[in-house]
């Protein structure tokens, strides 16, 4: 009797160890997949605060919450099933879909560069109370933009774990979807409330609190500018790298990938150790960004020649469509 009980306990312990190992594997794979999609995550974080710019302070967090709910719905109900079915039955299409997404990212990045070089005037909108219908349109526009970025994030993550079994892929992608949504919209919430927090601190009796508060208020525009630049660079880098790797993966054109790989190898051979690895990564990143800029610029030109308006990015279109008239 006791031997049977101990045998059962051993089996339970073995199952528990296997389950823990599986959880660890899922966590580790989710971490790798999330890191691979980091560039798009930065862009997603950079884009969303612009949707609540100029909105009354009391509506900022509710709007961010609605966009976050729409984002997780996009990932779990639409993108995840489609991506899993694709990877199960048409895995050869994944590199092509990645290249389409990479081209879109390159286009968005190049368009932002063009917008910066053209020195378009940015009109600061005063904070205002918008109608429920206008807010609904604002949230819908943000969720549509998030759908594109979320699809790219999930496909990049899926490509990283394509060798796993179906249920492992499902678990990993669910973790990635939830973790990325929490991180992105948690950071967005902190960003959009940064100036309000600074204003509250500046009204405290403490001189230190006032100083910190004024610093937060003054830093807000600079932070948004830095995030915008980082997001643009990330789009060009990730888009270019996706194109570089997957054009080689499908066997369409090997020369660019082999050339970049050769440069990385030469740098690591010339500069040993950690510094060599960092410099090789920087070289790959820089070349990928240039590729993204070139491809994106070509697409910008093509889009500008099309009969419909291609001169605005999604946020600009949203602003022009939802700005309340006075």
C-alpha cells in the first residue's frame, strides 16, 4: 500500500516537473519571440500616445484602456487563429507575409522621414472635450492602426517559434500577445499622464516636488519627440532586416544577405569579444535601416502617384478626420 502511494507521489512529482519545464520553455520561447518583435513594439508604443494628444485629461486613460482592449482582441481573436492556421497548413507563405509586413514598416518609416525633412508645420491642438461619437472614431482609428502593427508583431513572434508543436506555439503566442499588450499600453498610460502628474507635483508645497513636477511637464514634449524618432528608426531597421533575411530565406536573392553576413563576420574576426559582437550587430542594424529607408522611399513615391491620397500616415489621417471644429 505504502509502496503504491510512494509510486503515485513519484509520478505526480515527475508530472509536476514536466509541467514546470514546459512552463519554463514557454516563458523562454515567449521571451525570445517578444525580443525579436521589439522594434515593432517600440513603434506601437510611439504611435498610440498621438491618438490622445489634445484630448481632455480625464478621458486619456479611458481611451487608452479602450484601445488596449481592442488590441488584445485583435491579437487573440483575429490574428492568432489566422497565424496558427497559416503556420499549420501554409508555412511557406510566412516569409512572404513577413516581407509584406516589412515593406509596410519600411514605408511608414520612410514616410515619417519624408515628413520630417519636408518640415511640415505641427499645429498644437488645445485640450478639448470631444463628443462620444468623435471619441468612438478616434478609438476605432487607433485599433485599426494597432491591427497592422499587432499582426506584424505576432507573425514575427510566430516565425521565431515555428519549429514548436501546435499547442506550444499557441501557448507561446498567447503569452506574447498578453505581455506585449500590457507593456505597450502600460507605458502609453504612463506617458500620457506624465504631464498631469508633473502638474500635480508642481502644486505641492515641497520645493523638491515642485521642481520634479516642472521637470516632468517640460520633459513631456521632448520624450514624445524621442519616442517618435526611436519608433521611426525601429520601423526602418525591423522592416529592412525582415526583407534582408526573408528574401534570402525564400531564395529570391542571396547576395545582400551574404554581403551583410560577411561584414558581420569580418568585424567579429577583427574585433574579438563582446565589443566585436556589438559592432557586428550595429553594422547589421545600420545596413538593415538603410535597406528599409530605400525600399520605403520607393513605396512612398509609388503611393504618392496613386489616385487616392497617400500623403498622410495613419495618425495624421486620424487627426484630420477627428479634429473637432470650433
